[in-house]
């Protein structure tokens, strides 16, 4: 099997186990609108660890709405630049580690294009933080 195909299959297998990775992949690599209920459910259907019926019920009954609205207070500031944005114990922060992105069209109304990814960023960040 060719290395690119092996890498793709491994990445797809990891994504099937992790709903956050699956949503980020859908947004960044597939340019899907992950704020839409139907897209969330479609992405979740491919994630082994997600109970699709429970997720559908949670989205439909609004049980997480108050938490989302509480986060809105911070979201309208410049404190969080995007997702992911990591805040470290020493006060520094890293926005979108491991991926280089440029925007097509106007900022925040165009769409992101992932130019490069770096799967080793967690190790480098941990080494930097722990000295």
C-alpha cells in the first residue's frame, strides 16, 4: 500500500474515534459548515464514539444552549482568536497550533484554506513548556 494511502487511512481511523477532530476536519479540510445541525449530525454519524441519538436529542432540546450563551461573553472579545486556541500556565497562548491557514475572500466571511499541517506540534509545545 502506498504511504499516502496508509497515512490517509490512519488519519481517518483516528478521526472516527474523536468527534472534535472529526468536526475540525470537516471544517478545515472539507469546508463544511459545522455550525449547521444537519452537518454536525452527518459528521457525528461517522464517529464511533458518538451516540447519534443522544447527540440529536441534546441538539434538539437545547440543553447546552445556556453554556454556549455563557461562552458568548468571551467569544465577542479578541481573547480567543479561533479554535483551537491554547492558553498555557505561564500566560502565553497559541492559536491554531500545527496548521498554517490562509483565507480566501474577506476575513471571517470568506473561507479558510489549510496550507500545511504539522502532526508533531504537541510534542514540540510540551517540550517548550516543560523546558
